[in-house]
C-alpha cells in the first residue's frame, strides 16, 4: 500500500485524466473491429482505472463510468 498527498488542483487533474481514459475505453468496447484478446486487456485496464477513479471522484460521477455487461 502506498500513500499519496495531492492538493485539490492535482486531484481535479487526476479526475479529469481518468475520465478521459475511461471514456475512451468505454467507447472502444463497442468497436467490433477490436480483437477479443485486445478487449480482454482493455477490460483489465478499465478495472484498474475505475478503481482509481472511485478513490478521487464523487459516487455520483462514478455511476456514469460503470460498464454495462453484455453477455453473448
């Protein structure tokens, strides 16, 4: 476990960057041209980024980035 001290400005920047990454991942999940193996890696990345986002964002913001499961 690591600790990190950041000020409000840095926290907002981190939140912004995580939102951008999560938006891009959620958009790419719907792209049928992306191979299954790549999507699996994207899923792993999404999980890590979403956990980080949950630590810096309000719960109301987090709900926007929850991935909807699609079962084939």
